[in-house]
């Protein structure tokens, strides 16, 4: 997964409300290039990793590094104006 920090400009463009911060996933991927059941899509903003709130890209990376290969990570993402839980298996 590729991550991008949430800058003030990006937060305005994505219309992120107030305290929503974290990292945007895979900004250079196109949604059509992702498998249909992909856990994250372009423009997803990761708000939590395994129920730990994350406020920036380094916190997202740190929490994802704690996940062992083959284990599932639970992500709370902000997608198209809604919070949504998704899972991903670390490989």
C-alpha cells in the first residue's frame, strides 16, 4: 500500500471534516486497476489501524508494521464521505 500525508490542501480537497487526519492510501493507483475486493482504494483516508487512532502517515506506518505477515489488519477509513471498516491481510 502506498501512503500520502494529509496536507491542509488535501484535507480541503477531500472535504475532510475537523479532526479527520491520518494518511491517504494509494493516491497514484486508479480504482479500476485495483482488484474488486481490494481493502483500500484511492482517496481512502486511514483514520485507525487495529482500533488505534492515527493522526499522520508515520503513525499509520508504525501501526501497520506491528501486523505480522499473514495477519489481518482492521482499518477504519473515510471513503466518499463515510467512515467504513475494511480489512487487509499483510503479505
